[in-house]
C-alpha cells in the first residue's frame, strides 16, 4: 500500500499528552490531521471516481481514473468548518458538481458558522471541470444532479427545485416540504424526488419544461426510496408508517412496496410486510430499493431477524426471495448494471465489514474483497466497483474493489495498537461485543470505557469509515499509548448483531437496558489483572454522552471520572396521545428513571462536559441543565463550550481541543 502520511504513536505521544502547552504539531494533532475520505461519487459512463478528503479540517475534492494517479481539483486551505458534500459527476466524468457550506445532515436548516466568521458563510452549489480550474458557483442550494446528457444541473433549496444550464439558474418548482432523493428520468424530461414534510412524505414527478408536479398516490405515512422501472413507465417506492408508542417490535404490518404509473400517479400495492419479525420498516445507510432489468424489486427486510436483501417480482409480487441469507447484517447495497447485487456486511467477521456479490436472480454470495480491515459503501463508475477501505492503521481511503487497488495514497498511523476482539456477558445474560485497546506501559494501569453514539452504530476492529468515529478511534489509540486500557463497547440497541439486539427490550426511554452492557464492561475491566480497579473512567459522545452521564449518576462507585461529549441528560419528552392518561404518567416516570437526571442524587464522580452551542442533534440545553443541577449538588465538573459549533464538530481545531482537554481531565483524576 502506498503511504502519503505516516505517524508513529508511542512514547512521544505520551509526552505530548502530558504537556498541554506543546505546539499544535504534537502527535495527537498529527494523528487527527490524517486525511480521511468520504462522499465518494462515480461517473455513469467512464471509470472515474471523485471524493472529499478532509485533512486537518481543510476539505478538498479529488478525482481519479482506475490505474491513474489521483488529482486534486480544489485547494481550500483553511480549517473553516465549511463542509463539502453532495458530489455528482457528469455522465462523461468531465465535470463535478458539489456543495460547499451548510450541514449535509440538515441541508435546508440554518447555515452553520462554526468558525465564528464575522459574516456567516452561505451554502452554494459549484461545478468544476476535470482540469481543476476554480469552481464556478451556480446557485444557493444543495443536492445537484446532472441531466442524462450532462448539459443541465438540477438542485434544490428549502422547498424549491432550480435548474442551471450555463448562465443564471431558474426556479422551476416550489412545494411545501423538502426535496430528497432528486433524480432525472432517463429521457431528461422529468425529475423524481421525495417531498418530505416531516411527519409524512410523498413521491413526486416534475415535468421540467412544462413545469408540472404529479404526486404518486399520496398516503398516510412516508413514501420513500423511489426506483424507476427500466422503461421509466412505472416507479416503485416503499410506503411505511411509524409504529405507535409501545408497539411490539414484531407487530404490524407497518410497511409495503407500491408501484405507480409515472404518467397518472395511480398506484397499487405489490407486497405488504406480514405481521411478525420484520413487520416494521428498517433500512440500510444507502438507497434501499432497486428495480432490476429482469423486473425484480430488491429491498431490505428483517424477516429472519437480521437485515438482509430480498427480491420480489415487480408485476406479480408473491413471496420475497432472500438473496443474502445468514446471521449477519447488510449495512449497504447497490445494484450494478449487470443485475448483480453488491453488498457490505459483517458476514464472516462480526466486527469487520467486507463486500460481497450475488446475482439479483439468486445464487450463492461470493466475498469479493479480502482485506485485513473493513470495506464499505460500494459504488460504481463505468461498471467498475469501488468503495472505502479502513483497517487498524489506515483511516478511510478509496479503493477499487478488485484487489483493493488504492485510488489514492493512503495515510498510515504507524505504531497503532491492534484492537483485540472481546466478548463478555451482561448480568441478564446478553452477550456483548467490544474492542480492547490494551494500554502501553506496566500495569496495573487506569482504564476507560468508550461508548459510541447513535445508538444505531457498530464500532469495528479498526478505523471507522465515518469522520466522527475515525476521530474517536484515534482518541482511543492515543489514550492507550498514554497508558490507559480502553474498552470500546458495542452495547445493545446498536447495529450489526440482529434485530433482537438492536430492538432489545427496555432500551432507551423504556428502561435504559443498554446500560447493563456498559456496567458489565466496567466490571470486566476491573477484573483484569493489568487494570487498577479503582481507576476506571468512561467517555463518549451523543448517546455515548448519555451513557457516560448515566454511568456516573448510577455507579460513581465504579466509574471515577467521565468525559461527556454533547450527551442527553433528561429523556423526558411528550408522550404520544394513543394511550390513556394514567398510562402516560407511567411512561413519563420510566423516561425519568432512564435519565441521568433520575439518579443524579447518587452522582459523586467528576465529569467534563463538552458541547457546541449550535448543536442540531442534541440540544445545548441538555448540558446547561446538567451543569445547573451539578452545581446545586456541589458535584465537581469542568466545561468546554464551542460557540457556533455543531454536533459533529466541523472544525479540526475543536476536535483537537476537546481531546486534549479530555486527556488532561482523565490524567488529573485517574493518574
């Protein structure tokens, strides 16, 4: 593997972490600055891929043809918090459209200003040629898509669709919701999209030249994941509704697959999920419905208790055929032009992911990547399959699936500690998977539990493909190099281990049963001969921040310190009006008992609270509330606040400051 950037973790990192006054060039700073790749896109007609590279907060676009050296198309140099996303290559690969600014998770929301600029930035769609000349702004908005002939770009902003060809863009539609899943029909005359209206959604068509909107038979629920038939005369989509509060996980049916006539919008139901396992809809992290050339609809379903891909006849319906059987979960899947399904799954390694293929007509699946790490997010360009690869030493980088040939040089974290696969049992018998970063130096040593967010996540035996958890992996490596043993816990309600684990009884507001896995992990650490049982802490972000706070509130006897990144501290929320008033009170009480606030009178251990005050996922008020209540009880805490920062810190500088502060905090209380 070609190496562009190398970093050695070891004694020098331990010295750097012990001396907060060191310059920004210490090893933790260098590790967090390693380039991480995301947002890959592929051209339709040629074998050309594009991606975003984030290096120390400076995000830039790269492009590569198979077997050729990658080329940098943009040259942004600042850690300015400006996101790059929604990449789209023209069919011939000669132009790349993208978005700069805004938040890709909330693209129609308020524009973030994480660098605290005097004049807040905007959110613009750009187009750049493959020669790397300065990108041309074409309008405010997001989600650009090239027309089939490559001459026009459609994009959206705040309930509008705009069209650009060569000059000034023109607004061609306005509607009540927000547009997602924007696509052209093959003839270039119409656009299809999902009109998302928060508590319901419709699939719609827009005649570009008329212009005219047509909705596909609206229903009470969400219409999503549109997939055109090969001749574009019909469109399939998934119709689902959320189950009521307190509904059994195997209830239903709550979802179906419908097919509509694209001219009239009249739809009929092809298949309805039966009651029982898989009766509620669960999707993957990419598109979830494909229409094959042979007339099959491919979709995810949990009938077996694991998220798998099934196929059904688009005309006749019938009993779905399972294409990916086994006790593993499909994370993402795509359908190639040859009607071969490619999917990423933990099929033969529980805590790693690899790419597999199986014909849409059925057959035995074959593993097609054989790396020592994980491969995920498959996509095609000109029929060539690629994805993002990671392992214990290399953060996310783009590779061609065959032979894992790198599309660009991969950064390397030299001297990385190989995480060890660990399993243990919670007090109620649930088997928990975890990864142990064994601390360097002589024991007994202090130790930490790391709890991921989500909670619909799974940590891996190596770098994670997402930037947030790639950073967390580096932090765990740094802590281990600094002398802490770190146990990264894949607690119940996470992904990768089947529906029964993900939808376990009494999780979250219904009783916080996932905390049993965290507590058992702390006790497992305390029992290790090389761990000092009186020096165990905990850290995590988002849902991991919630579990960190819950651990300190319930078990300060075990967890002696915690770093809580943007966590949830009260689980109270409005109760659905589908249950009697006296039952609503019981639900509210359970929410309270599941909250850190519900046990705060037992809290004794010190905590570090870290939060950005423009967080759109976990309200900043959650940390304001906890700080107030800790103060009232004289419970020691420290605080680190980032004005204007979002949930997933956009700036490298803020990640570095947060991790340095957390390390110093643990040193002060556990060493």
